[in-house]
């Protein structure tokens, strides 16, 4: 799927990837912390949004269908984002502790006593 949405050597633009494919690949790239691929996927999403205009009813029906079909993958992506965000918060706290800018007791005062999303997998 790499390079999806790019123009091929023959000058033809291949069929854009389905939303479900983009979401699955984004979850995998985020889990691998593959920032380059995440940036490529963000550009693909921008192109998808650019093609989606209120006047383009065919595009609207297609993206609505794709969003329905990708609902499960989007829920997984949301959990991966939440876990990544929680991990980033922990890393920031550890950095502040090591730098001596934060005392252990200040964590609760700053509202950092509880982390995670409540899914039990963080």
C-alpha cells in the first residue's frame, strides 16, 4: 500500500485506498512509531478530503459507506492513539522528574494521579 494515491510511471493515478485500509495502516504505523508513514497517510487523508465536496454526491456516498465499513478499525485506532498519548504523558512526567522540575508528590496535585483511558489495556 506504500505510495497509495501517487501517480504511476504510466501517468495514471491508481484507485485511492479505502478508508478502512488507511485506518488499519495508520494503527500499525502508530504502533511501530513510524512517523514517516504516518505523515504519508496524513497526506492521503488530506487528498481524500480534498476530493470530498458537498457537490460530489457520489463521493459522499462512497465515503459514508467506507466510514461504516471501517468503524471497527477506527475504534482500534482510537485505542492505539489513547495508549500512545498515555505513554507520551508518562515519558514527559519521567523527563520532568529526572530534570528535577517535578517532585513525586506534585503528580497528584497536577491531576496526573490517574492515567489511561479506562479500557484496562494501558
